[in-house]
């Protein structure tokens, strides 16, 4: 049986606590289901800086490049506020994204039935919600040149950012969107602002051409990104996969995140291009939340975002679709049973710590 190579980068704060619960799942899947996971561990973020003065070492970078998938916890914390900018904890994650060329960021917004009642929106709006926002991660206005502040004299300055997208960048992200849609409800909504942006005109055109050339079985719609934000809050269940650029994706995925309630619930995946020979892609999976220094070390962190990120890893890196479904059902089931970490607590529920939540999910799997 093929081995499946995982690099674990737990990081700082609650990262290691959440990762410990994923390790239990990996051990169980190896022991009971002969899953063949081979794990290595590395350092990233503040702990890496403490160990060797870099936010990620070249050796760990090499391990990330060689792994089938990377599981990433979280980085940072007040302890490292004063470290030089180039070696700040977040630089480790940015280096991973850049060198692994992770251009496709997947952010699912799923509302577990047991949590619909405590959402900030009406239960009927979010109940059964299962959408996926696909954000382009390596291009657009965050990286385009020129990018500068010019002194115009007379006390006036000019800040400049440039939105740049080339055809190939839009083709590859829309390809991922259509492929993902085929494994879901087969619908893609592309969001841009072609009414005011040239890059938006090109975006819309290239998405439409990619659709026509290779994916005409998938239903494609286009929406202006501002209207999209409004629709996302009004009736999110109209969407399946939303594909959009780096900036709009940053905002829309945060909006979508709030539809589901807690930060402690949200997984993400970042994927690279498929290898020409093997078809496999580089991939990194991480919870949306950060290192939560305020609760680190107390055993109260919610491990579900990290565990759900591992479920995405099973689905997208190893094509273990049944196993991913089963793990997501195990999460839903412990919530149905009324187990809640502190961040999810509401009246009548049973409060549990990180370890007990992890154990309950392992037991349900
Ligand atoms: P970063 O800049 O790394 O994203 P942040 O300060 O923006 O960090 P988080 O570290 O995610 O955000 O923390 C925001 C708040 O949410 C904190 O109060 C934290 O305790 C809480 N929080 C985040 N993740 C979890 C979790 N898994 N379980 C419980 N509470 C969490
Ligand atoms: Mg944050």
C-alpha cells in the first residue's frame, strides 16, 4: 500500500494543542484502517525562531516540498512582537505559500446543524449551509507592481497598489473551481467588478472561456463582487463554489466565515498546481483561526478547525472521500450530542476541553 507523507507544523500558541488531536486521528487511522500515513514534524513561527533564529528552516522547507501534504497549526504571539520583520512568525507561512506556489485557497463555510440556532443570522438562512469560497492567493492587488507611496510635495502623498492578473493565473484558478464544483453541486459563481476594473473584464472573459473549453457541464454564473457580498449575507445557500480574486476573496471569505459562527470551526486548504507527471499537487491545510495566545496552554482551545482541515487533506490530497465524509460526520455527531468547547458554549450544552473534544471525535469516527 502506498505511504502517505504528511509534514506536521504545529507552530505556536494553541497550534500544538489542536495538532495533538489530529495526531490521535492519524494514529487511529493507521492502526485500525491501515491508512499508511507517515508523519514528520517541523518547526514554524515563533518556536522556529527560538530554536534557530528563522521562522522556518531550509531543512523544514525541504520537508514541506517533499511531503504529500502539510498540516499547519498556527503561528505567532506576543512573545515575538519585537523580532526582526523578516523572521517574524508569519514569515514562515508566507514562505511556505510562496515556495510551494499555493495559488488556490479553499475556504468552506459549513454550518453544522447543531450550531445553526446559535448563528448570528437566522437559523433558516444558515441551516444546512455548505459553500466553498475559492480565493486566488498569489496574484492581484496584493502583489502587483508598482506598489509604493510617492511624496508629491505640498504635504501630499500618493499610495499606489496595482491589480494585475494574467490569463494563465485566471485559467488555473477557474480550472480548480470547476473541478471542485464537479465533486459538489456542480455550480460555480465567479465574482469580479468588470464594470469598473480592466482586470475584472479579463477575469470574466477568461473564466467564461475556460468554462466553454473544458467544463461546460458545470453551471457557471457571474456576479459583481459587491452584489455577491450582499447575496452572501442575504441568502448564502444559493451558492455552491464561489471563485474570486485575492482581494475580494479575502473579504468575502471572512464574511462567509461569520455565517457559521465560531472561528474555532473553520478549516482551510491552499493548493498548488498539479505536477505534470504525477498529477499530485502541493497542499497545505490550516485552521482559519490564529494562535490564540489568550487561551494557549489552558486546554480549552477548540480543535475542530484543525480536525476539519485534516478532513480537507483526506479529501483533496489523498482522494479519501469516504474517510473525509466520515470524519465530518463524526464532528457533526459530537456537536449533536451537545459537546461544546468553551468558545461554542450555550445553555444546556456540555462543556469539554480540547482533549475530550478530540477523543470524542476519534471515538465517533
Ligand atoms: P492571527 O493574527 O494569528 O490570525 P488573531 O489574534 O487575529 O490571530 P486568533 O488567534 O484566531 O486571532 O484569536 C481570535 C480570538 O478567537 C481569540 O480570543 C481566541 O482566543 C479565539 N479563538 C481562536 N481560535 C480559537 C479556537 N480554536 N478555540 C477557541 N477560541 C479560539
Ligand atoms: Mg487574525
